[in-house]
């Protein structure tokens, strides 16, 4: 009986993780329609696919297969891990869930609601930061409301107004009210469309990243000796997206030429990669090694591997996602990420174990490196870029002195003692 409900648990965990069906299906290499059948318990699931889905959802496979008790206990453990300043009796969680199953369910449900609220706030904050249409629409609504209030105040507080001016104020009030109604309707329509659409990107960089993700960041036509021009980009909508994608593919082709796939596989031989050693072995810079490791086909490396590239302003230029990794794309990211610290130490490779704070304390092994772009002329200041390889880890940190605690952004970071904090967190008491 328990196995027949695995699909329902997958759907529940996917909703908690804030993933769309199409996004989860793409991560595990199946179609959205097949995942839909699984989630409605119309297809049995097991083996590698179950493990892949559990990894994408950042849970243990047993959470998806062992029924209500295991799911409830897992939720209570997550709630305990997320609690700030509280030392829950983890050893007694199973007894608590068994003796007070109702209260345990309430606690787990409240924790899910808090997680959902945190994610909503983080998403809206990021969208307000970078979405020009949303920002312009909000400005239009607020400015129109201010104009209506000002006109209404004049009419209400002025005792005697000449008929000509009174008619003009009434006309302005009517026009502003119509403009507010149209702006509000347009804003609601935009938000509804953005929330319901499968593709919420609309930005060339993000569409290029989606193209790379759909190909698992690996292009056999380039690996076999071809150029970037051999990759078909007809599925991309605009010339801007094609130009951005082609630029990324050019870098990919250069990296593949400098570090051929078969040679890289032979160098790794099933061991964990050492970027410094690979840099010396292939006579390339660290940035090339980090990009190349992130582009290896699935199965070559033992753990999921992500990548982030930024310029000297801290703007994110490219991202390859890894389960559990959260970094705002458009500003307000935590400055403690090695990606940004490398910009202060160009040409110096940095390796740090990162504990990412938030609803779940994800842990990553990060390699970062910053390098100057080619000089365009004499006396020109160099323009730097930074790259960070992100690898998930299972074991505990080896060196506690080299572990950094980072959050998604100050606004939703629970670390109240951070000296780099720019603003108070909304996750403080009262939220």
C-alpha cells in the first residue's frame, strides 16, 4: 500500500521545494507528462529514477517510499534543524510523533507554511530587484494613487473653489482613477501570467542558461571536434538570446579544445577532481578547469556540480544549478560567497566549505578563481571576472576553521550575528 502513494509524496515534496513539474522532470531526465503520471500514482517508480528524484528534491529516498510516519518524522527533523536558538530533542522525535501524532502534524504543517512564506518573500524580493516591468508597473500604480489622493485632498479641504477649477479637478480625478484601474489590471494580469507560465525567464541570459540546462550542459557535437557553430540554435526565439548563447558556446569550445573529454576522464580515473593539479597537468588556468568540470557529462563526477560566473560588479553572468544551492541572480547576494571574495584576490585560487543557511542547512565544497580579461589597450584598467565551482557534499566539514556560513541574502538570512549584514532580516521575531 505504501508504494502506491510514492507519487503523491513526490508531488508534495516538489511543491514544498517550489519546483514546477517541467523543471523537476528536466532535472531527472524524463518528460513532464511521465512525471505527471508518477505523481498521480499511475506509474510505479523505483531504482535510479527514484534516487534521482529524491536527490533533486533534496530528501532521502525513504521519505518518498515509507509512508506517513517517515514523512512526518522527516518534516519534524527539518523543522528542528531550521529552528534558531532552539535545541530540540532529536533522539525523541519518533516517540513524539508516535504519542502526539496530531501535534506533530500541526508542527510539520506550520513548518511547511513558514518554508513556503520564506520562499515567496525571497522570490518576490528578487523579482522586485531585477524585473523592470514589475518595478515600472508598481511605480505607475503608486504615483497614480498619490495623484488621486492629492486631488481629493484639495477638493475636501478647500472651502470655496471656482466652478471652472472644480470641474478641472473632477476631470483630473476621473482620469487618474481610470489610469489607476488600467494600471492595476495590467499589473494583476502580468503577475498571473508570470506565475502560471512554464517559462518565466524572458531575459536573454536566463534563456541561454535554460538552453544549456536542457542539454545537460554538454554538447557532443563540440566534444567530437566541431565548433560552436555546429550547435543548432533555431529553437531560441530572439537574436539577442542566440548571441548570448553563442558566446557561451565559444568559451565551451575553447575549454573542450584545451581539455579534451577523454583526457579529462583519464586524469580523473574515478577520483575526486583537484583543480590545481588539473591546471598544471593540462597547462591551463584555474578558470578553464572549473568551467570544464561543470560541463562534464552526467556520471563522470560522483557528486552534483554547479557553476556561477560573475563580473567585477558582482552581476551574475552564468549559472548552472545544483540541488539545494540558492544565490540571488539579481543583486543582494551574500558577500561571503567565495565567488565574490575571489575578486579581492585575483589569480589566487580559493577553496572553502560553505554551509548555506535558510530553511535547510545545505553544505557545499566551493572552488573560486578571479582573472583579468584581455587588455584592450595601454593603461586600461583590467576587467575581472570570477568563477565558482559548487559541489554538494555528504560528509561533515574536514576543517571547521575553513567553513563559512552564508545566506541567500540579508533579508532572508537567519544569521543575526553576521558582521557583513546590510539590513535586518525579515525572519526575525514577529514574522
